[in-house]
C-alpha cells in the first residue's frame, strides 16, 4: 500500500467521523465500559532474519533469501475495566507466513545445509500471548493517559523444507528451530475524544517496549482513529509503525530479529458500566481481601557452581562485578492474594545466565568453555498469616517450585584442529518448598522484608533454598519501590543433566496494592 493511499484513507475516515458526529448525544464519561473486545485486521510488511546471524551462513533472511512480501493477519484483545483507573488486558497476536523459492546461496539452518539451486520452503510462525495491566494516570470524560505493563509470551518457530541438493545429495528433508521467550514491556497508552460530548471520533495510540541488555529487546508502537457507530460499537483504522522483536543468540541458541509494520483496521465492542471513582470514606471498614501485585522485578544475578549437559560438566563462576558484562539479568513478576489470614503467593521468574570462560581449562582435554542456562521458574505458594499486627506480620508458607531449564555448553579442545563440542539439554521438575516471610513496618512508609524457604528433598532436586532481605518505601499506601538482595541455590541432576548452582545478586522492583 503506497503512502498516498494511506493518507487518502486517513483523510476519508476523518471526514466520515466528523459527518457522523452531528448525531452524537452522549455526554459524561465518553469511555464508559466494563468489558471491551477488539479484533483488528493487520496488513503486515515483515523483515528480519531467523537463526544465528554469523559469517558461517547459519541463518536466513526472510526478505533477501525468501522475498517474504506483505500479508494479512489479525490481533485480538480483551479489556476488563475492573476499577475506575484499572484494567486487566489480554492480547493475542499470531503471525504465520510461508514462501517457496530457489535458493541463491548455501544456507545452514537447523542442523542442515541447504545448497544453492534447491527448492526451499520457509515457514515463519510467531505467536504472542500477552496478559497485562493498565493504570490510567489521567482519566477524564474526554479520554485517558495510562501506563500499560505487558508480559509477552513469544513462541517463535522457523522451518525450512527442501527438495534439491543437501550436502551434494539429491533428496528432500527439513530443518527447524524454535524459541519460547517471555518478555515484559511497559509504556504509555492514550485515547482522546476531541468532539464536544461525543464519542463519534477518537484518536488513540500506544508505545510499549523494553531493552533486555545483551539478551535482546522488544518494541511496539501504533496509532489509530476510531469512529463510533453506536454507543457500544466502534470501528478503527490506523498504522502499526513498528513491532520489533530482537533476541540475540549464542553458538547454540537461536537468534531472532523480526520487524512487522503496516496499516490496521478493526472493530471493537464494549458493554457494561465502568466502576465509578471511589469517594474516600473518612471511616473506612477494613476489607477481608488484600491484593498486591509486583509487575516487574529486575535481578542482577551472579552465579557459581557446576552446569552439565549430555554428560559434559563445566564449573561456572560469574562475580557480581561481571553481571552486566555477562548479561545475567532476571525478569520477575509476582502476585499476592489474601483473605483474612489465608493467602496465595505466586512468583514467576525468567533468567538468562551465562559464563564465558574461554581460558579456564576443563580436565586435560579442553582449554576453555562457554556455558548458558535459561530458566523459567513458577513458584505458587499457600501461606497462613501467623502474626498480623500493624507493626509486624509473619507468614508460614508452603508450595511447589516448578523449574524449566535449558543448559548449553561450548567446549574448546586443546587440539585446535578438532571441532568445538556443543552440548545442550532441557529438564523440567517440581520441588516441594516450605518457609516463612517476615515484614516490619517502619515510619514514613518504609518497611523491611525478610523471606526464606527450603525444599527439594530428593523429590525433584536434591536440595533448593533461597533467602531475600530488602527495604521498601510506600507511596500513597498504593505503590511501593523495593530494593534488596536475593540468594537462590539448587542442586539437580538427572542422567547427563546437572545444575548445581548458587545464584545471587541485587534485586529491584515496583509494587501496586489494590486492596
């Protein structure tokens, strides 16, 4: 679609909206709803590569190598407006594309080499499921300006299927690589109704993203114009200016750089009444329910211990001073829901840990190594509030810690004529854990947290335990900033897989209290 065509469509939508506005009679909150469902058509123009962008051609460029052109897809979202300024969001965006060409160069991908001249079909699939939360910093009758926090779960898969020459042998086959990447994103979102007491015309947009140091980055920005057909039904047209996912790979971990942009058009339906703004009660009745959410933590984690895959073991050691250099950053979120003295606390952790020790020998055979571990930890726990006083609270906790780990090793042999040995292995298990939490409330909104638990006991790992100590500051009794130090140990081995590692470092985060 040319630039002139896009401008023409935008002007046509604006004229139609202004003409339709003469029939508008709505007043008050022009964005009044409890539930809103959106469905958008998206005409995407993709670009980027999949694989390892390195001199040995172990990647393919979706535009240069396969000529991926524009294609249509869709995105859907649900908005639960559960508070006057609070929203729970769920966005789902699939991108599926396929292309068959005669290759003009040799491509190594998914463990196979596709020689020039063969008929190769490339399939690139990207599915993003993103639960999130939006807080409206400014909310008026004619619109809002909010802050949106999403936890994007990207599942990306690329595959090449060929019919032609592979290693000088005529035949057919395929190679594929996939990646599951949980990436949070944060940024502003707005909607404005410019016409007086009318929802017939709206202008909206969003910008969300986050850098992940050496691991990668994610960015999404868009704008649109909406036309209200009825009080509940709205149609929109706009442009996705850039939706970019970039994940850097290692010698054996996939790398992705995909960008999508293009015009969008959609329809949204809203119903129900948004909760009114709460009037402060000078003598409020304490609620039995309490809900705290910490949407994003950062854990700057050093590590030491032993990592093994496929029978190979390497001693890893990254001091705190090397954390930024080795890019060991943990991304976390947790939710705490309690009624009276019984509650449920859920912690989700994603960490990408690496140790680059190319000059550290392993036995007589290897002069050095690089080790990478990607771990996803889901830690739901039930707790009982043993002590519940204004000054101090103590909880007894118990639950299960689910681990999903991928270990990968590159071993560099003494004999430089020999090839580097690459080993990778993935394991999942559950550890029972038990522990306690302690909180001390100080003056002027300051507080101290001390947590600890232990488990495993041979059920999953041989042993796991963690401790945390930190200090926080509350603002307006709803928001908080937290800083502390966390230490986590796990000793797990199964077959050729080994993860006997101490992980520790500074932790910083932001919390929201709803009740």
